[in-house]
């Protein structure tokens, strides 16, 4: 079974809790607070595995939870950081936040990608000792780790994608120009999964993908094609294979137009991908059919190569032409991660602005889970960024709450591990 889309839940580990402890030693009076910090929770890290060809493993395991950081202890002992949870995926997997549609990562090489960040450890009471607060009897709990509902989509990394109607000879073509051995038979949908093959020339090599046959309506879910159109999106070059002989009673021109419409309907960007047309089964076509089709394609500004995959006639010319075109094209497409924008952070703020404020030994502690993501993107050394953070505190009602509780200028406000003096 070939699976190229899956949905999973991931949860990074929570940070360990800080400890409340006081130094106890014979003959040492008033040793002071010595509670250590909690350890960091484990990250969820996705790593490409070249031995995996599809996402079938995620049909049976859909939940990945990293370990929590160890709690702090006495004598300023910090808790251990939890190990990262490594999740292996096939090369070419694009990771989406299924709730928002944002791209979190494109696993296209050996670089590990941190998908969910583990929570920081909470501070022990040793951190809260000051000249006026010498015996703090409190510590902070660890922060929550990130959690996501993910959608995983495998988009094969291939330089060239073969597209066309079923039974036009795509499988035969890839079998004669590479070492790939797809199933070949004289009926529709012989190829049920994409097939990759490495094509070698005198100077270089490239990866070719045989995309299962498309039919009219494929972009809307008809036939098999809609399952695999996503694998064309990365291709640097599309080779449109057409049965120029019309051996099954089809019109080659109409076939060409139909497949082009399906590609456009699925993703308009596919219309911008360079295309080369392979007029296959030329050994079964008349010279009039070949000339008519070639003129039709050239009028569209495209190159056409006449081939017969069954007899290998013209296949060397096709491979050389593909190699020449690839040399002038940019590398395989990669998808950039899409971080939350400030507008999205503001929207998140408006939909969930629950918070609480507590006072301990003159320190005002603000608890609000939604502020964690905002603090990550705020640079306190940048004036405009600091203004944005102040505006968040005002619009959320936190400033009003602090003033209701009697905060004075110069008092300390603590939000997660960030502390600042309150100024009116």
C-alpha cells in the first residue's frame, strides 16, 4: 500500500518544575534558598530517512509525545533535560499544521527539523531571592511544550515528472531510460503508485517520476490521478507523454488539452513549470498524424520529441533534450516554513485572552499560556517590538488588572521567565 498523506498528533515535553528548598547544613545558619530549576522538555524532531518510501507507518501510529523534563531538586541541582523524540519520515515530506494550514517544515534533506519545541524548565526558589525577599517559599512550574495536529504530505523529489493519460507508455518509457522496473500491462491504471528512476547520461544524471495516469476530472477526485498530482508539484520539468497514434480511439490533441486543464485545476503554479512533449507510439502513427501533432504543439511554443518507448526509437534524443533543459532550470522546489505573523498572533490573542495575576513577596506573576508564543517573537532590545508587547498587555487587560491589584511604579512583573519593572 502506498500512503502519501497522513494525520498525526505531536506533543513536545513539558518543562520540569522548579524546586522549593532551603540549604540545611550543620553549623550553617540561615543557609538560604537552594531550589534548582527544572529541566527542558523534549523536542519533537523530524528527520528524513532514505529507507522509507511512503507514510504507511503513520497509519498505525498517530500520536507522538516527548518526555517531560526532570524536576529541580535541592542544593541547586537542575533537573535533566528530556531527550528529543525523533520521528523518521520519507525524504520529501512536507509538514503542515492541520488546524491552520501553515507549513511547518519541508523534510527534503538530512537536516533535522524541530517541529514542536519542548517547554522550558521552571525556576527554583533560588532565583527569586533578593535583598528584600530573602526566603522565597515558591518556585515556578515548567512551561508547556508545543502541541500540533499535523498533516503530513509526501511530495516526491524528482527532477522530471511523466504525466499523461493511462496506457500512453509512461511506464515503458521510464523502464527503458532507467533501471526502474514498473509493472507494465495493456490496461488502464497499471501503475498504482508513483515510480522513481535514475536516468544517467554521459555528463550527469537526474531523477524521473512516473506519475500514475490522469483522466478528465482527476483534479476533482476522479480516477487515481488526484491521489498523486501532488507529486508533480516539486518537478523541475514536466514531460507530457501523448499517444500520438490515437490507438485507443482518442484524439492526441484533445488528450493534451485535457491533461493540461487537470494540472491547472489542481494547482495553477503547475502551468509555470517548463514542459516538454513526448509524442509516443510513433511507430504506430502515420506521417500525417506526426506532422499534424508536432505543428499543434510547436504553435503553443513547446518542444516536441517523437519517440517509440516500445522500440526505444527517439528515447536517447528525449533524454538528451531533458538533460539540456534541466541544466538551465533552478533546483527542485522546496517549501519554506511559515511562522505566525503578528496579525495571526493578534487574532490568537482576541480569541483566547484568559490570564491570572498573583502576588508573591511583592512580585506580580502573570499566567497566560497564549503569551508564550508572543514572547518568542518579541525582541525586548528593539523599540518597535517592545511597543508591540506593551500594546498586547494593554489590549488584553493585563495592565488594568495589575493596577486594580495595586501595583506601584518600580514593582516587579514576571511573565514566564521574563521579568521587568512596572512603569506607568
